[in-house]
C-alpha cells in the first residue's frame, strides 16, 4: 500500500510540475515541486529514503521532460535528497522554521547540482548569471510549500509499525 501511495504522489507531482507549475513562471523561472518531494522525504525520513525518493521521482520526470539525457533529473534529485537527509540527521526538529530553512537551502543546492550535472554532460546555458535567479525563486517557492509537502510525505510514507516507541521486554 505504501508503494502505491508513493507512486500516486510522484505521478501527481510530475503532472503538476509539467502542467500547472510550468505555466506559472515567477521572474521567468518555474518552481520545482518534484525536487521539493525529494527534499521533504530527506527531511522526514532521512538520507536513504531521500535518495530513493529523489531517484524515483527524478526518473519519472526524465521520462516526461525532453532535452536532457536520461537519468539527468534522477541523479540530481538523488544527490539532493541524500544530502538533505544527511544534514537533517544532525538537526533537532523542535522549531517550525527548521524544515523551511532546510528546504530553502536544499532547493538552492539542488538547482546548483542540476546546473553542474548539465555542464558535465555538455548542456549549455545552465551555468550563467540567471542561475542565481533560478536558485532564489525555486528556494522561495519550495520553502513556502515544504510544510504541505511534509504532510504528503507523511501520508504516503508512514513510519514503520512500532517506530519511535519504547518497547520493554
């Protein structure tokens, strides 16, 4: 059941990314809710699940988006989900703003990772002055949407039974 929920969430997010979000540019830049999913999973579930979710969501996006090599988004989102999950393991989650700051920083990191990957595979036009605007807009949009996305992640990927409970034998 959990895998079905995650598959539905990824499908809906890719659909939203390629239709609704693609049609709402802010300063000529479109948000990235699929990247936000990898970041939110990294925040909520840690580095391994963040990397797996980033790979799965990025791979689905790779099938839909044309003009990039196969695996481009999968690799970029895997790296981002892993790094966000790794940093979240060292942070206490006592304040509401910690996921927001993490999403903003992770989104900026994700945009830079994608730009570096593009440069490595020979795609021109990613590493320029406009990269700062792209990173800023994606970071602000994802920071604003991180709490609703965390609810989606918690619904689609509930913790295992007995997780977080002290069991005395």
